[in-house]
C-alpha cells in the first residue's frame, strides 16, 4: 500500500500559523503505523512558523 500524505499540524507538529498543532488522533495513528507521511504545505512553501494569519476581514464571500 502506498503511503498517504498527512498535514503535519494534524500529526501533532506545531507548524500552524499560530505555532500550534491541530492534532488528530487518526492522523497520528496513520503516521505511527507507517501508513502516512507528514508534510507541512506552508512550511514547504517557505512560510515561517509562526506567521501572520491570512484572513479576509469584512468580506462578502466573493473576496
């Protein structure tokens, strides 16, 4: 079976914009079982941790 990709923050690595993780027990189990590999897309793209949030404030959904 080929491994799947799991976002690093879901695997418990504190790499979100706010420097925290968003741990998912299921994702952690997949990584521990060797069925998933961990990737932080933002970190792979060169963004720092922590980093300023990217939000649209006062938008209407079309923004």
